[in-house]
C-alpha cells in the first residue's frame, strides 16, 4: 500500500479535518454545518463504528490487535475520535488528550494486510450508514489514508 494524502485531508494530519461541508440537511447555512452534523452526528458515527467492531470481533487477523476482552472501550474511543475529528464534541481530547494515533498503535504489529482487513470492516460500516455519496467518499478517503498511515510492520 502506498500512502498518499487525499486532497480532502489537512496537511497536518492527524489534526481535525476542515469540518465544513457544501450542502445542508437543515435550515442553517452551509458555513454553520459541520461534516459531523451533515452525516447525522452521533447516531451515524455510532452506527458506522458499531458495524466496524462487529466485523473486527470475528476477524482472526484483527481481533488480536485489540487486547480488551470486550471491545466496548475501543468502540467508545473510536466514536469519540470520529466525533471530534469531524467537528462534533471534543470529548476525545478532553478525556484522552491528543489522538497520537501512530503512538497509540505502536505496540501492535499493523501490517498492510491488517490495514486492508480494517478497511473491509469500515466499508461495511459506511455501507450500512448509507451516507450521501459525496459524504461517504470524504469519510472513506479519510479512513483509507488513516489505515495506510497506521501500517508499522512489513509483512
């Protein structure tokens, strides 16, 4: 996998994305709506993350990367991360500090194959959420880049 930064990502990854979107789903102006709000907020992110972890729970390659017996903690952390990243509540930062994604994943061997499996389960979450195509594409570009960014072990 070659890591190329999609145009939708800020150059200072992994800081928050530009969370504004073109198009609205309510009566506010475009400049007032965040990507978080446009995709459906907490409910949409929870749906995506829950479906993702349902796949991880039964994946023989990925499950060992998550040391917790119960994936509830990981599910909550990823939900908070995506909420903050896309312009929602800053609970992740308040509870855990800076995301430091590579540092937090450094103890685990993340291979290209693991990144691909991660994306399979994430794609299932996005498909289940059925976001509008432009919003799905933006979310998918981010997670694709993030998966490649996390690879830390050659196979």
